[in-house]
C-alpha cells in the first residue's frame, strides 16, 4: 500500500511538472505557422478528406503515393489546390481520373486555408 501511495505521489509530481511547462515561456514548445499548417493538412487527409483510404505516403494503393504526386506536381510546377477544385486536368494518372473525381464533392467544400494545408502536406513528403 505504501508503495502504491509512493507511486501515486511521484505520478502527481510528474503531472504537475508537465502543467508547469505548458505555462512556461519556452517558445520552442509552440508550433510554427508552417507546422500548424502541416498538422491541419494531415488532419484533413486522415479525417474528413478520407484521402488515406486511397493514398499512402510511399506506395501506390488505389491512388498514386503522396510522394509520387508531390514529385510530379513539383516538377511541373502545378497546383494541387486547383486540381482539388476541379479547375485543372489530371497529370499524374489520367487513366484513373474517374476514381479520383468522386472526391471532388468533398474537396470542393474545403476552404482556401484547408486546400493550402493539404497541398503543403503533400509537398512535405518531398523532404
Ligand atoms: C476512392 C479513392 C481515392 C480517394 C478517397 C482519394 N483519391 Fe486522390 N486519386 C485517386 C486516384 C485513383 C488517382 C489517380 C488519378 C488521377 O491522377 O487523377 C488520384 C489522384 C490524386 C491526385 C493527383 C491528380 C493528378 O493531377 O493526376 C491528387 C492531388 C489527389 N489524388 C489528392 C487527393 C486528396 C487530397 C484526397 C482527399 C481529399 C484524395 N485524393 C482522395 C484516388 C483517390
């Protein structure tokens, strides 16, 4: 029993420490604007966008990999945001375009900020 109490008090101490840190003035704990954008992009990709069900980071599944898409869009200096608004033609795998097209009903509801975040998330796979 004593041991248990001891463990609890240690745990309590640790969690207090964490609380303190949150309020401390160390700026490195805060996310930069770029990191926040990538986080939003990832959230959409794995969440309401449901992009993960057809796209994986490094390997082709139903759709091309994120990396391949990013490489081609970078090489051609193309705009993923425009594609997701259905305002540009497919350049990665046009033969499978009809499969991707079904997602425009979702992607067209994204705000500009969300589209930018998704694009940034794709391009982050180039590093
Ligand atoms: C039902 C499966 C499926 C889902 C879900 C899906 N995609 Fe795709 N996607 C594809 C396929 C297949 C292609 C290849 C056809 C093409 O290039 O248009 C593709 C291609 C793409 C391309 C390259 C387009 C080009 O120029 O050829 C982008 C960018 C893309 N998807 C982004 C997304 C994003 C962002 C989401 C989530 C909002 C998403 N996809 C969800 C199947 C899917």
